[in-house]
C-alpha cells in the first residue's frame, strides 16, 4: 500500500490536468444528482443558472431486470452541456453476489474495441431512449459550450461509452469534452482502452482508496483493462486530501497497488459523502452518511478474492496452452 504524503500529477494525453475542485464541487455533484428523481435540486444548489433538459429512465437489461437512468442539463454559469448517468442498485447487488457472468459476453463498440455487452446494452437503451436527442438539442442551442460527462459505478461505465461515442461520431470536438467518472468498473478490452485513449479528450477515472469496483472484473479476465487516466485518493477524500494521478491504463502507482481488503464502503463514498445520498439530498451536506456494515464488506471481499484467484488461474492455464 502506498503512503501518500504528497501528490504527483502526470498530464493526460489531451494536455489538460485534473482539478480536485472541479471534481469535488461540480462533477461528483452531477454524478450524485443522477441518483435523484429530481436532478434540478442539485443543479439549483450546486450550480449557477443551471437547468435540467431531460431525465430518462428505461428498462436496460431484461436478463437482470435492471433500470438505467441519466439526464442532460445545461449550466450557463459554467458554459457547459452536461450528461450524467446513474449507477444502479441491481449492479451493486450483482457485484455483491460475485456475478461475473455480466462481463463474460462482449460486443464490438463502434468507436473501437470490445466492451461488456451488459454495459453496452444499458448505455444504448438509455442514450437512444431520449438522452441523445436532448444532448444534440442542447449543444445546438448552446454552440461553443463545453461538454461535461460523468457517472458513478455503472453510471461511470455508461459515461465512458457516451464520451467515446460523442467524439467518434463528431457530435463534439475532443477538445470540448471532459469525462470524470467515480468508481468505474473495467468496461472493455485493451483495444477499447487504446481507442478511447487515442481520442484525445480529457478523461479521468477517480478512484477512492480500496474501492473494489474499479478492479472488477479482474484485469486477466477476458482481456479487460481500464483506460486512462486514473486519479487515486488513498484517504477519506476530505477537502485538502492528497491524490496521485496516473497517466496509464493500469498502474501499480495507483489503485492497482491494492491486492487485498477491497471495499464496497469506499465505492459508495466519494469526497467523504455518500454519492447517491448526496444526490437524494439535493446536493447539500445536511444528510446522513450511508454506513456499510463491515460484515458485508468482508463478505464481498471474500467472494471477489475467490473470483480473482479463479480468473488468474484460468488466465495462466490459457497462457500455458497457447504457448
């Protein structure tokens, strides 16, 4: 485990740099707002002159009876068109149960590489369910505005796909697009990560201490890998906390240095607050923090450590057979 007394920042491919203030006060609030049935409350409390354009909720995966959601908004105070995707309770339940089957089937992604079919189906249903049209209308009505895309957990996976597709289809130039995700799982294979990295927009995967989800599925499972760039807070993420920025798809200098004692609690809490709880409370700090029972953390950790072990053994066996 790294001891972080200072932080280092390595610039991303796009030439930008991560902003703790922007992440803490803007993007994470939007990721939380996606959990609310009324995102306008967060937009009013956390932004200046911001308005909800549309919120969409759809049935996104008939196999697991999951519901996916996201919203489009415009912040005139920030000159930004916003796309935010929600995480889901069912996804956390699947993670808790160690259900690796959701990562087994992959599908080609139009911008390059292959991604988990579960993620692509959910993203596509939400995006085509009204978000895309609202996004295009908002960008046409506000030419020159920046494009902010975000999400937590499953929502982070969807946000990654959205940012990549928006740039690849020419809906917005790469230099106008900024992606911040929180507790994002591995979305696709190395070819997808490379295609994503080469698009050149600002892209940051924020990870919290021992959050288990960024390590799911195992890097050795079906070729899954993360994309650039990771920003790791190995602490409680209170104001002034240090962080490390790693300009790499996978780096042992960031959260990949965690091998044991991974945590669901760290996944649910970013910037010392419950992501979904903050959104439900209208993005004000007068809310009760969600507490995750230590026994649940231990149960989930045990399940996924076993899964990681199985996946490493399978990868090693395949490597021997292919030698």
